[in-house]
């Protein structure tokens, strides 16, 4: 009896429990998550050594910098800042196989290297090779261009290169260590672009002598835009203007440019123009043809008078000029060597006095030869670039 009553009571309790569960919502206590602190990854910069030409261009110097990450792209960007590669040089691929490196660069590097003399080429490659080998603790590096062998006018670099041991004085022995130190610089670009103008021109950057930098940059801009000629394109009724340039030669102590201009005048007449410019970073002046020594000027005069020059395609404009037309024009000038020598005083812009338009301009090629830019009068107008073959130091 007692056992039966106990069972009934337990059953009643179970029924009541089930009834409560069906009529009331269960209360769930939320789980409390422990607070966590946001972890910010620490950026660890990578120190490397940059190798580049010293101010006398007769050896390599070095400085330590830090990169956000050790990559070939970051190294190339840093080397561009010290003129070891051009700013448009890009890394196509980079492979490290133990102590061996393979670096493939864009065609821009080969073009840049080809503008150097023998000494400049050696210093550029030394800076590139040493920087990469030191950064990756490697033994050798093969440098290619667009997957092909790197070639210049001086050499073909088919094999991997090892560390360049270049002590000061081993390269560029013609430089006088007692001479004025060349002003340091980098090259940038200026532009004027709108619906009818596409004007691009070089600009100097990071000079300690900011007044000199401003003067040179303003002169380049004025020549590129036509302001140096004292008139605007609007006054001649033009439809469009395109200006581009090439870095004809570059080194620690000298850089030469060739500016090229195309103007489409109302009526569909296209006129071409070109201008050579050379800047001496040691003497800190814009070099005119008449500034060279007498021996050099006499050689140039003889070449022009005797017709022993070569026609260059640097300007990309005179290549279509028939040789007979050029020969006929040069003959019509009836200039002797002495006549040419006397006329050199009116060659090249005087940036302190733009009131006089030069008869012709000059610049220095990658092979260190003097180039003359002349206007050959034809019905459509032609610009011709003459390689005199006369070497300058």
C-alpha cells in the first residue's frame, strides 16, 4: 500500500513537470565570451646595403637603407633612387636557387644601360649585382632582359655575374679627384596634358642646390612648351602639340637630353622640331657647343664641312629625309670648316637669354660623341640629327 502510494505520487510529480515544460519558455543563460585584445602585427623592416657610383664616377660607394620587405621589386625601386636603374625599369621575374639568383628585367634597363659609356656601364652593373648578392647572401646573379641575354654596345652578358670588387680610382681614371664635386641628382618628369597638348619633359630632382635645380627645370620646361621662343602655340593657330624626349646619355657628371616636338597647325600641316640639351653636373652649367675645347670644335667643323658625318635616327623624324636632299642642302650652305667653326657660337640655347633662337643644337650620345640637331628646310620641314663621331670626355 505504501509502495503504491509512492508510485502514484511520483507519477503526479512527473505529469506536473511535463505540464510546466509545455507551458513556460525555458530560460537560457547566454555564455559570456572572454574579452580578447586585438593583435597588431609588428612591421619589421629589412636592412640592406645599396651600392652605387661615387661622386667621382671612379668607384662604388654604399649606404644602408631599410625595406618594408625583401623583394626584387623593392630593391629595384631603391636602386632607381641612386641612378643604378631607370625609374621605368620593372622586374619581370626573380628566382633564387640557393646561392644563385636569376633576375629578369624590362627592356627599359637595357636601354638605360646602353646609354652609358664603358665606365658608366661597369658601375651600373656593379651597383646592381653587388646590391642583390649582398641582400640575398648569394654567390652570383644572371641578369636577363625580357627573358633574353642582356646586351649593350660594349658587351653581351650571357653568364652569371659575381661580386664586383671596384675600389675608388679603378674606374674613370680621367676624372680629377681634385675637381669640383658633381652635384647629386635624380631624374623625374614634368608634363602638360589637356585636350590638345601631350607634353612631357625631363626634370631634375633632389638637388641640394635648389636654386640651380629650379633654374634648369624652368629652362627645360620653357623649351619643351615653346615659351623659350617667346610665343605661344595659340598664336600660330595650332590644333595639337606632342612633345617627348629621350635621355641620350647619363652619368654622374653629365646628362644629355633630346627633346622632340610635333605641332599640328590649323589646316592639317604637321611641323617637327627637336632640341639637344647637355647639363654639366661638375661645372654646374648648361653646355653649349662653343664651350668645348678648340681641338674638339675643329674636328666637328671638319666633319660637317667634309660631309663625313652619319645620319642618326634619334629624333625619329629625319629618318624619312632623302639623303640626296640632305646632301643638296649641306652643299648649298657653302660653308668651309672655318665658317662652321665661327657659327658654333650661335648653336644651342643660352638659358640666361632666350631672346636668340639657336641656329642648331647639340648633345652627347651614349657613345660620348657629339650630335648636331639641324633644321633642313623642305616643303614639310625636316629635322636631322648628325653624328659627328667626335668623342668628348
